[in-house]
C-alpha cells in the first residue's frame, strides 16, 4: 500500500481484487485533533486504510483540496472523506482537472461527482416505526444544524428534515419536541438535552428521543443524568451511527449502525467503474445504503 504522506505519490501500481492499475488519491478533510465529534470520520478513514491494504490498493492522502488540484495530473481519480465543507468553487476547480471522484457519507456536488451515503432519511423513518411499534406516540428529535449540498446551505440536517416530514405524515405529534441547533459535538448535545428538560420539564419529556448522532446522544445522556432522569425508564433514546463510544455510555446506546466497510467498498467499486467507462460527462450515481438497528440499553424494542 502507498504511504499516507500528503502529496507523495504511491509506489507501484494498484493491482488488487478490484482489478485496477489506477493511481488514486484521497481527499481527507478530517482535522488532526482527537475530539469525539471526529471519531466517526476517523473510523471511516481507518476502514478505508484497512480495505486498501487488503485489496493491495495504493492511495495518496491529501488534507488540502488545493494541493490535490495542483497534483491532479498524477492521479486518475479520488475518494473524499471527512466532515470538512469545501467551497463550491474549489470543488468545481477540482472537477475541471480530475473529473472522476466519489464522496463518502456526504454529497456536496451531486452534479459533478458520484457519492455513497447511508440512507439517513430512511433510518429516521425506521426509528419512528421502531418506537411506535413499542407503543410510543410522543417522539422527539435532538440534532445539529444543516450541512452543505452543492452550492446551497441547508438550514436543517437531512435527519431533522426527515423527522419533521415523517411525523407529519404518520400523524405523530412533534410540535415542541424538536431541539435542533449547533454543531455535532458532545457539548452541544449536553446543551440541547438541558434545553429539552428546561422547555418540557422532567415530567413532560416524550416517550423517546431520536438523536441525530451518537456524539449528540452522549451529551444528551449527560444532561439527563445530571437532572436525575433515568434512561430508558423515564425516556428512551434511539441514536444513529453506532460509533465505538455507543457501547460504553450509561446506559449503552441503542443505535442504527452505518456499515462503513460497505461504504468504502462501494466507493472504490463506483470509482473504478467510472474510470473504466471513461465518460467524464456521463450520468453521476448516488448510492444510498441501509442501516441496521443495534439494540442496547437506551431503548428496548417490543418483541
């Protein structure tokens, strides 16, 4: 496998199970700190590294989109990971010099590049169905603000948008039960959990909260613990991501697992397929992968 040193070209051809001799780059928009809110993307990067080793793929990592643009002539295509939001003008400039690329987990330029993403809107519907099957009707949502798609900034995260849409369609009460603000962080989850308690009162909480990410859920659990609210006795929590931290919270989180290996494998296959077709003006493909509920202590579904 090639080195992950930025801007150093990998040594040797890419000759793996994927049957490619292409030189591939990785746009790694992940900061180097060890904050929990980046844990999901660190796990995704590690999965990409492990998969590339198993498949004998040579990858070169770039943390700066401008350096990747400058080195574009050395590579056939790229895979992008990480939560960093690139300027749309920079993504257009990258497409001009490297038209083949796949974004994992996000979709910042659907008209320029392919993408592989977890189906978060379906996940929210699955969570609502799981909660209502357990006899719950008052279901709330706690999450962060929106993310970029193309040249637009969405005011709501897709999970919050899906929650609002599906609760209306399913005739579930949601007025006053949504707490959406701030970044994806434990601190913000703590603040939103406290806000929910202050707004609704300890006795007015819903039957269940769906949290947008495990990181948010960690902060929510802290807020509930400091207020003496027991999970799941007083309120249940269903989360999304199934990060490593989910099994170590108190109680451990019931959460929807995103199959990162499937994300990575499909991203590589999609990129190689596009390179083999060699049609930079072809139709772009956006694949959604389902998630799977991992039951732990914060919510127990009905048998």
